[in-house]
C-alpha cells in the first residue's frame, strides 16, 4: 500500500491539546512565542470529519492486531456487534483490547503494512483542501497506527485511543479516557470552533454506531459503508464504497 513515512506529532489524544497541519509558521525569534502561535490552527471554510476504521481505511485495525494474538475472529465478531450498536462501545473496546495483551509493539508496523486506504479518499481530501476546508479523523481505534496513516493521506488533525505498552509488549489496556461516540462529537465541535467553522458547515462521515453522535452534531451526517442502524439515522447514505462520491456534497 501507499503508506510510507512515519511522521508523528500532529495527532491528538484525549488529554493533549490539539495541533494541526498548516499552523502559521513565521520567523518570530522567541521559542515561546513561536510555540503559542503554532498551537492556533488556521481558519477553514468548512470541516470534514471522518471515522477511521472501515471509513478512511477499509480495515478494522483492532482485528489486524488481534490476528497477532491468534484472536482475530473473536475480536472481529465483538467489533461487528459494537459497530451495530448492540453493546456499549467503551466496555466493548476495553474487552477487545484485553485480547491484545502480550502482542509485541512490532505488530503495529505489520498492521500498517496491511492497511488499505478506502477508494476515493485521496480525491476527497484534496478536494476539501482545494476548497479551503480542513479534514479531521476521529477514531475509536489507535494513535499508534493513525499517526502514520493520517499524515500520509493528508489529514489535518486526528484523535484516537492509545494502547498501553510495557517493555515492547501491549498490556491489554487503553491509556486514559476512551474515544467513544460522545468524545467523537465533542472533538468535531472543538475542531470546528478552533477553525472558526460554524457547525452547519461541518460534515461527519462514518460507518458505525459510535459515529452517530458526531453525525447528529454535524451540519451533514453521512453514513458510509454503514451498518443498518447508522444508515437509518444519517442525513444521507453513500452507497458505493468510494469516498470520491462525497466531493459533490462539499461546499463550493
Ligand atoms: Mg468505523
């Protein structure tokens, strides 16, 4: 696949301030002043926020990691139930991450090598940026993978969960609060406010039940490659698994 260079540091998690590509960089002399200016994202005309697993990419990363523990099918079934909205997302994630205990952190590179970006994702992201918009990704998945995938695809800002590791091995725990449905919606609101984008000029795109809150908050909530419960509650359903279909719905 086309994911190449690990570049870190632009992503965010639950307890860190947000940063963004395109932060204004000027020759300011004092480091303190430069740091303060860089923390302010550029304004944007509109904001598109995507879910990661099965939306930005075709895969569910937790399943790729669970394969390393020989527990892929079991974790895939639990993920499917969570995405259909049949179980509490945070409790389900903690239980699925527990299945990853003992997996080497080397598994991240192998998972990244198996990731397939969703067809049309690069077309969508370049169209958003050409029109002065910003692209965010908020995920119930993991920073360890998104920190490589998101910048490669041109995403401006991202947020996900972090896995706890000790001595190069996953402990089976998630660090800090879980990025669940409510956190996804709060993140969309915060990114919009930081960029001066009114909520009616935001678009949320997702496939799972944990995307419904951010889809409800956004000006336009798009079900993409989505479960029936998500399709029923979305403003619009994008049928083909092709993110380029969304370009026609963007502000001009
Ligand atoms: Mg998803």
